[in-house]
């Protein structure tokens, strides 16, 4: 997973120009990248031919080195963008409309700063939510409406700071409630009391107080060991409608899979894969979309029978190719006949076996990205010294100072949403924690106003980072159920302070 993740940069974006058109471009790649970088239309045009970079395979040299050499010359897509209109700055999104700074989302509309959101509408700053509408700062929620700061809630509305609530309406700071209405900190309240507290959520200082109280309450109540819904014979966490699945996370409709995450759409017979929806027979791949029979490849869509390929689309029978479209029977971007290809591939595999390369993913050292630009750093964080000692790349973060009329430290923003002027969209706000500048766009200000919530005081990356820490590691530990003592598998490490219960005891507790 660490190797695969080291090839996916989701959030380190750079200004540069397209090497074909000269147009300005926002890209995953720095301007000093060794290869050419093209904007979307230029990359997809017929003005260049990826086969012109083809080379003979050398059976006395490391195959990984030969792919690494090819990777330094083939032009790359500046950013993997949704083909849909109006979702600029939303890398790795599919079927999205009018989204801004969303990453790795599927079927989203009018959303901002969401991550791995699936079928979300009018949401902002949500991670791993499904079928949610008008939600803010929610994580792992399903079917939620007009809610904020919730985790693991399902089919509810008007929920704030709730955890593991199901079918609830108008609750604040509650945990483990089912089909309840008008509750605050797990106790029933009048509609007036609820409305008064809800109104206070429009100020930043109240939010901090309630968040703190919720954390304390949560530790005194049982915590569900895993969230596995409508599944048969499955282990992992946050799974829905899966069958025969082992150690998978954040997925729906998987069948006969292991070590797959995240995957919001049906996939089967797939092992060790990430972001590979609507696929089958995928092994050790990153982003093999609508594909089959793929091994050790990345960012390749609508393909069949690929090995060690990168950024190929609508292709079949490729080995060690980069940037090809509508091609078949190619090795290192060189065209072969079917017979030549079928003769050569077993020879390459035998050569790779000898060099102990066959069956391994691309080495982290050969990634086009610095380790800390990629999602590997999110999941397996390392210090700069450790990264450099392993021979991997490291890139310091720098921000261009925006050309704005005013720069304001976040703590000087008015406390309540009512006091925020329209002009805030013309300012740069200095993050209260990281000091990095960020801006608020009109769509975002309108969202905060309609939700009656204060504007964010943290840089979008810091907000994302904090939501990621709310997520348990993608790891399963054995620990005894706090109620019955039976051993169970959970994403809560044994030393964690939560009162973690097995599914049976948890259900007895809440129903
Ligand atoms: Zn139990």
C-alpha cells in the first residue's frame, strides 16, 4: 500500500505552463519535472504520439530501470481532471458538477473541499460520506441531510456533533441514538432549547466548547467495533453490501476481494488495489478504473490485460507502457505484432523473476512525486530525514502569496457568521495553525450563511488533515469486547481509551 500510495499526489498542486500550448496550468507536477506536462486537451489530442518514445526491451538490464527511463520522457497529463464541466481544481473526481477543490469524489454536485465523497450534494469539507446533502465537516456518514461535525451517522437530519446515530433528527452532541428527535448530549430537550443551542452554533467559540464536551461524553459510552452493513463473510471497516471480503476498508458492493480501499462502486475478484471501481481481476494496482486483468499498474482506465503500465486509456495487452491510448500489444511504448508480443512477454517475466522484480510494485524511489506530496505520507507518515535516508524524494511546501486587498489572521475574523462581510472573498486569510494563506470563495460563503455556521479558520489542507485523524487506521487489531470479553477484530488499537464493543453487544446496547 505504501508503494502504491507513493505514486498518487492528490493535494500538492503547482502553477506551471503546458509544454505543448504554453497555456498556464495547475498541475501535480512542478515546473522542474524532467518530462513534458500537457494540459488536458493537449494531452488527449492527436498532436503527439506516445509510441514515438518507444524503445527496445533490454533483457540484460533491470526492467524497473527501463520503465523509470521511459517515465522521464513521455508527456504526462498535468492533472487527472473530471471531464465534466465546471469542476476545475478537483483532481481524481468522476461524474462531478460544479465542484471546487474536491478530491477523489464520485458523482458529486455543488460541493467544496470534499474527499472521497460519493453521491454528495451541496456538501463542504466532508470525508468518506455517501448520499449526503448540505453537510459540513462530516466523516463516514450515509444518507445525512443538513448536518455538521458528525461521524458514522446514518439516515438523519439536523445533526450536529453526533456519532453513530441512526434515523435521528435535530440532535446535538449525541452518540449511539436510534430514531430519536430533539436530544442534546443524549438527553431529550424541548424544541425551544434545541433551537437556542442550534443558533449558538453560528459562532466559532460555541463550536469549540461543544466539540470538547462531545469528546468527553463519547469516551464514557460504548463504541461500535466496526461498521459493516448488509455484508456476508467480510472483515474490514466501513463496508456496505459486500460479500466474501477480507481486510477491505471504505467500500461498497465488493465481492471476493482482499486489501481493497477505498472503492465506492462494484468491483470483484480484486486484491491489493485502491481507487479501482467497476473492475475485476485486478492485482496490486492503483486507480484501475472500469478495467480487468490488470497487474502492478496505475492510473489506467478502460483497459484489459495490462502489466506495469502507467496512465494508459482504452488499451489491451500492454507491458511496461506509459501514456498510451487505444493501443494493443505494446512493450515499453513500442508496437509489436500479437505473435511477437506473446513471445516476448514470458521472456521479460522470466528476466524480472531473476532480478526479483516480477510481482513487486514500482519502487518508491522511481515515483514522479516526492514522498511527502503523496497520500503515502498521509497513511505512512515519515520525517524528512527518514525519507531521504531511504533514497526517496522530499519536497518542501511553499505557497505563493495571493494578490489580495487584505491579509487577515484567522483569529481576527468575526466570531459569528452574521458579522462576516461579503468582502471576505477578496481577502487572504492566514490559517490559525499553519499560517498558510487561504481564501473563501463566494459559493463557500453562501454555504456557511445558509447553514448558519461560522467560516473556517484553518487552511483547507489543515482541515483535511484533521478529518483524516478522525479516521481509524486501515488496520485490524484483535482486542476483547468491553462487554462480553469475546475476541473481535477492530480498527481501534488495543491501547485506545474507547469502550469498544462487538457488534452483538453494541446492538443490545442501542436497541
Ligand atoms: Zn461483546
